[in-house]
C-alpha cells in the first residue's frame, strides 16, 4: 500500500527556485491543485478555519519566494472564493423576515466561524471553474490578437514571453506583419523568441537593447509580457522594459501589456523588492582575463519598475483595460481584508 503524498507546498517552492518550474501558467495550475488538496483533505470545520489554513500558506510562500507573487495571488483569490460561497450558502440556508435580514443576517454573514452544510462541495465546484479559467487564459488572450494587430504593422517586443509568443502567432494566421525582438541582454532570451516566431513564418528581426530607441520611430505598437502588475497599474517586469516604455512614449507608440489576472497584485511599489540581482557571471564571466573581476563590483538587476502612465492598455482574457481600471479588477479578485496578510 503506497503512502499518501503530504500536502506540502515546499516541493513547488523547490521547483521554482531551481528553475524547473518557470512558466507562470504552470505555477498557477500547480498552486490551484495544491489548494484543492487543502480544501479536500485537511481537517477544517468552518470557513474561518479553512481561511486560516490558506493564510498560513500565503505567509510561508511569501517568506520563501519574496520575488514571486503568482501563488500568493491565487491563494488570495481562493480566500475571496471561500467568502463568496459562504455568503451565498448562508443566504440560501436562512429564511428570515426583511427586518431580520437587515440586522442579524448581515452580522452573521461576516462571521465565518459558523458551520455551513455543503460549503466544501460548493468551494470545490467553484475552484473547478477557476481551474478551467487558468487553463484557457493564454488561449483567450491570444484570441484577441486580431483586434489589436493589423496587416503591415511593425510590432516591437522585449525578450521572451510565452503569452506574447502565442498572441503574435495567433495574429499571424490572418495578418501579415513584422516583429522586432529586443534580445534582452545578458540573458539573450529574445533570440529563442525570435527563432520561434520565424519558424512560424513571421518576419522577425532581432536587435540589441541599445538599438531600441533608434528603431522605435518605425514601430506601430509595443507588446510585452509582465512579471506582475501592482495595485496602481505599474509593472514589475524584466530589466530593460522601462527603457522600451520611455522610448515608446517619446514617439507616441502605444504600449500593450499582456497579463493573466493572477499576476495582478493588491500591493504597491513599497511592498515589492526591486533590488534583486542575477549572477554577474552573465555580464562579466569569471574566466575574464586579468584580475579585473576581483576589483570590479558588477550589478545585474532582474526587474524594472514601469509606472502606469507609460502603459496604454492591459489585455487580459476578459479584454482590454486601461491602467486606471486595475483597481476595479483587484476589487473583483481579492477581498480588502486579504491585501496585507
């Protein structure tokens, strides 16, 4: 008889740290499956106990992965789902007069320590729908490509993004256009992005990051992916994107950001770490001749902050939204009590 696999997020943390789990959509799906196991297998008697279990996981993940917000955002959304299902279930189980509904019921709905029959089933059913949303998010974003990209346009993108790649490939089925890919030194992942697009018969040009400003006057649109979106609509994204956005603003080129809803975070720039750095070896190899390496302080930052005023449009699976609308999306995704845990 095989032993039951423990309900533990540590193996997902290890995979993210080691880089074996790097695609945001895969992280999102694994997190959703993890929280499903918590709900189905852990011992809890009411909504409050379940929320306490999930909040404990959020704190653990935040400490272990301070630079990654996808898992914590999904768990915050699950907290909101629990509240919604509890409130719906409470309303359907209690039959009272209008006066009682306006008084005692409103107080009880905020008390999640009461037991409610069928709560586990309704939450799992809701999560099943949410999992489908996660699985189809990339396809639903890509389906909007023809609404934003037109024939003979020149599109500029930065580095590699799976969502942007699928978006451009979807548009190429009906439109002919050119793509300029900034290589994103020192990782140079723009090269693999360009190869993938070219193999899909998209006319693609790779440029160095220093050439971004010089080619921007020819560009019709900038389309980029994002690491996470802050509460004010600002971006935490790959280092170098801020320069792209500034060049686009100078030439009045619209900047479109493709993002999944689980990348929207209810926190501001002060809550984020932008001082994270990658290994300097990719900038100046340790094998470099002479003793210059030992006498040089090399900084290789991972992220850029892009203010909301440099973003024209966010494209999610629900459609396009201006940066000023992010607050509304956040209010639908997360409960105010769960913004800071």
